[in-house]
């Protein structure tokens, strides 16, 4: 029986993709010839999902591809390999951070790591893994959750693609997580191949402005009390406790100094930074790129795999579409996460400037459905949809996507622009 559930998320559809892969991109083939297909009843959608993908009639880039190939181009000619965050990736996808939550640091996370490695996509390992689970390698004790995930990824990853990104928060800094990894002989192949990055986490979509939270009980609560705030949020009679991490304090100057520290102290590792969906996200992203960040991740308010107060899940933070509008035309590599699970939403984020999109909840659900192949099949279904969509737009690389490929029926994703104003860069220039 499946262990995970995700209310409000398209869990059934994701589990079907984890089982049947690319077959789920199409209607039931058994209905062919006996059922007339048209648009279904639209489910409630956020601003990003409301945008229509709009192919042009005239396609000069398709003509260029025709001349190059000496035949009519097909969707199989679309290239999905990208260079993102300093890594080569086989698809414009990455495995989002799970952190130290129970679902994100157990067997499911290890299995997700192995499948991400097989896919050749980057994997982000979330905060607080070492303060909670320790840092041990082999011998007479079990490997820590962090190292188990790294080992599983490396066992499956092909040469030359993918990479591992390790977050660090305030409590991680006290445990010197980055120093441990950077000096560990076992991670030397990652450094030598340019496939290790460190990500400075300033926040997350599930709870902007707060640090990580998990539910702990008994001896674990007592063990963590000297490093985290542990409260009786569920009542004094309940043995379960709420473990709270601090979010860290940032100004633009503190961010610049932190990124400078990372680049100086860990010169062989890529430098990433993750932002929550704050109202000044455009300024924050530009500050990070100017300070030399190899990638900026924006986690929309729709994102999150961890434990969070309901009021934050429902009422706090900008939607991903508005984050992308405020950032405008990226000045560096931009990564986006938040409710990603199928090709249409992924394409919209890519058209608005993202270089890759992250799979978080969808990845865990897919692996929960099939521990050996679920994430691979989910990614393959997204890849097929992307090839079909990009080809329909008369383009043949992910990098060719642009805001012109989208139309906003409500005049724009969260602003007052007219539908004809398709480029969010102009609208976001003064944000």
C-alpha cells in the first residue's frame, strides 16, 4: 500500500505516469476510433497554468531546421539537453530539495536519488541533514542520510551529466556541512568532474520567512533540543514535538558577502542560491547573479514537500508566475520550482526564463508508486510532452522558448498588462 498522500496535488495522475510512463501523455488508446476527444473540463488553475501555449502560423525556425536536416523536422528532433547551474543535464529538470523531513530523508529519498542519477539530472539535497542525521561513512555504523543519497546518485549517474547540490542553512553552517563534503576524499570525483555545487538557502515556497520544521518525538526531540527550537505545539500531553530551524537573516550586502565566501572558500564547487517567493524576488535574484551565483532557484508559493503551518501553505508568498514576472529577463541561470509534474507547466516556466524546473512532491509520489522506475517514467512522460510542445511552437531547443510562446487570457499573470504585452521582462523592469 502506498505510504504517501498529497491532498490538493494531482496524485492520481502522477502515480499513473509512474506506472505507465509516456502512455499517460495520451488518451486511452482503447478509445481510439470510438470516442471523440476535445478539451476536458478545466480544473482550478493558478496563474501559470492559465496561460495558453500558442504556436505561430509562420515558423522560420522550423524552416532553418528543415534546411539543416534536409527533411521535415519532427518532434524527436527537439533537443532537451541543457547547461544549467554549471552542470550538463540530459533534461531541463532537476530533483528538488527534500531536506530532513521523514519522507525526504529515508528510503524514498535514496531511491529518488538513484533514479535522478540514471536520468542525468541535477539533484539538490536539502538543509539540516547533518545536524539531524549526522555525517558518517561506512564502517561499523550506518551511513548518514546525506551520504547514502550521494552514494546512490553516483552509483547510477552516467559520466559527464548531472550533479549534486547540497544546501546549507544556519544549523548546517554550525555543523560545517560544506567543509565536511569539500574535504571528503569520497567527493573528490564530483569536484574533479565539476559536478558538485553548494546552495545557500534563504527560504522556501512552503513557508516563506520561516526555517525548516519537522515533527519529532521522544528521544529524538531531546537529542535535537540543543541545536533546534523544540516546542510543545501539539499540546503538553502529546509526546510529539515541533522542531524548528532558524531561517537566517539576509540583506543584499549579507547575501553578497555569503556568496563571496562560498566562491573563495570552495572554488571548485558551483555556487547556487535558493530564494523563497518574496515580494523583492527580482532584486534578490539580480543581486545574486551580480555576486557571481551560478544558479538562482526561485521556489514559488505552490512549492514545498515539508511540514508547514496551514496559513503559510494557503496565504503566504508570491505565486511562481508572479515571481517570474518580477524577475523578468534573467541575468544568469534561473531555476524554478512549484507544483511541477507535467510538460505544459514546465514549458510555461521555461518560456518565462527558467533554465530548468524542479520536481519535488511529484518525484516523491512517483518513487512511492514505483521505487525502481517511477521517477524515470514520470520524467520520460514530461520529456515527451516537452518535445511535442516545443516542436509545435516551431522551435527545436529549450533555450529558444520565449514569452511570445504564451498568451494570458486574464491580461497577464497577476498584473494589469494587456494580453498583447507578452514579454514579462518589460513589466518586471520596475519591480
